[in-house]
């Protein structure tokens, strides 16, 4: 059975995006050789990526043009199967992408197929839906050592109470920390 894993870089005060769409400038505070290697390890363990419509559009725009600058990460991002969860998108042009309308039902089915990990990158609204449905098997967060002060929070009111168990805390030389948690089943 596949594991569904959330992956996000967030600020210490909980923002995963700045005030404007795709304001991810705080990622520079944590990016370096360690996080690049961690990202490659994650991608090598994955057999699928899942995005909400907005994140899909931004990721597709970036990664389809990033081959030369981003090297091995770009190769994985462009070849791995992807699912975009959207009730409005009609086409998905990024390599190996399928569109699903009912995200919770479809991802529940996809978790039952295969053995690789399924990662959700960004996709705050979609992640909230998966949290409410209890679908995540793991939460991976890279904490950027910065207070952003405003922007788009990753976790909003209304997410269900969930106790978590720390699997790993990986300090980075950049000052960031990667945290891995799994839900504790009652």
C-alpha cells in the first residue's frame, strides 16, 4: 500500500506562501545541498505526485522549463506520474499528468495500488481536504528560520484534532529543520 505524504516548506510562523501567489522567497533560507539531497531521496521513493489546480499550474510552469538549472530534481519532477485534483481543469499538459475530480475518493483508491510514496507538494486547500478525510500517512515539513508576518497559512482552523508522533528531526546547516511526523491512530 502506498503512503500519502505531505511535503511543504513553511516559515516558523506557519506560512507556506507569502502575500502574493507563488511568493516563496523564504525557500532560499533553507535551500542548499542537504535539502537538495533530501528532495532527491523523496522523489526516488515516490511513484506519484499530487497537486491542487493552482499548485499544479505553477509547478508545471516552473519544472517544464527548469531542466538545465535544476538537473536531476527536474528530471524526476518531469517524468514521475502526477495527479491534479480539480473540478474545473479540462486539460493537463505536463508530462504524465491525470486529472481527477473527486480528490478524496480517487486518492483513497490510488493509495491501495502500488508500493511507492505519493507526495502532495504545496496545495494547501487540497491538503486540508486530505487531513479532514484522514488520508495522510506522514507529514514532512521543512521549517524556514524566518517569521514572514503575513501570507497564506498552511494550517487553518477547522482541521481535525490529530496527535502526531515525531519520526525524525533533521537540522540543516542553513538553520532550517526538516520534521517528519506520522499520525497516531487512536
